[in-house]
């Protein structure tokens, strides 16, 4: 794993975790503003850069925790995770708590927290593998015309442009093993046990129309009944943060305060 940082070290600290097959650039629209007020820690998952392979959710998180310990960082003011990054973020919250590193708050957008059957995971692996191969050599305009993307984005594929450009950049280096392991990470979630006080610092954010909400919300609420939940309507997976960026950033700032 690689770790990039930006902002002043004396500022409050935020870890930002991207979704499946995304590098940290997919969140540039957010961190390019937040870096003025916060110290941003941007882990780059293994497998998203040359000569590396994504491992497991627990292992990737242990790399982050070890990095923080090596830098003598004892307080993280906000863990922020998008999609699969939310699952990584929950595991990170669990591991940091056990290591004695204090976490102020955690914000998870579109968390696909679910455990699928072997056959369904096999199907999703094939789907992801096909998708990544299809991205090779494609332009952004090619992607904007995909029916799949239009449906996934709730009719607004343009909102995904900031996230898709980095995916096109790294698609040629994503190996089949990385695809397999990220599929396992995404769809074999084990809901780490977190006590009531830790649950109260967790914020889950979903769009009512997104699949992650329809399939996962009941399981998430059962595992973390004391967490905070906000559900919005009329958006696709992660698109609220793009279409309402300033409001979204203010929401994160308010939580940190």
C-alpha cells in the first residue's frame, strides 16, 4: 500500500478511502477543498498501482494502522469511506480502536455491507472482471453512453465522471487476482463488533434508490443500531457528493466539529 498526504500536519486529521477499483484521485473533488482545513491521509490500495496486488480488507487496513503508528499519529478526527471504502473504513475503525488510536467520527457513503453466497460472489467476480477488461482502451465519452452506467447513476452518468476518469487510468494494471480479492472484500463483510459508544460516532449515508441501500440497510442497522443514518432521495450511488459538493463538504465539517 502507498499513502499520500496533503495539508498541514497540525490540522485535524482525516483518512479518505475510495471505492472498488478506484484510486484516491476519485475523491479529488472533495479533498482538494478539504486540504485547506484538514490534514488529509490518502491510502492507495495495493493493486491500484504498478507491481502490486490487493490483499484482503483486514490486511489493507493493517497497512494503514501500521503507517499511522510509524508516524506517531494517535488521533484521527474523521474516517471517510465511499462504497467499498466504507467497509474498509469500518474495519479500520475496529482495528484503530483496538490499537488505542482514537477516532473522533466516521462517515460512510453507500456502504455495501453484505455477505453473499459463493455462487453470487462468483457471478460478481465474472461481472467485475468483464467490466475492467471492457474499460481498457475506452474513452470517457464511451462510458457516458453505457446503458449500465446510466442505470447505476439513476439517470445521471455525468455525476460519475470524476470517479471514472481515475478508473480508466488504472484499469490496465488491475490484475485478475486484485479483482477477485476486491470482490471478496466487498461481498464478504463480517460486521466487526463495535460497542455502543463507538457506534454513536458512525454516520451512514445512502441514496434511497441505490442498490447498496435496498440490499444492505437492514443488515447494517441490525449490526450497528446506535449509529447515525441519513437517507436522501433522487440520487445514484455516491452521486450526492458530486451534485451537492459544497453542502456535502459542510456536512463532513459539521460532523468533525
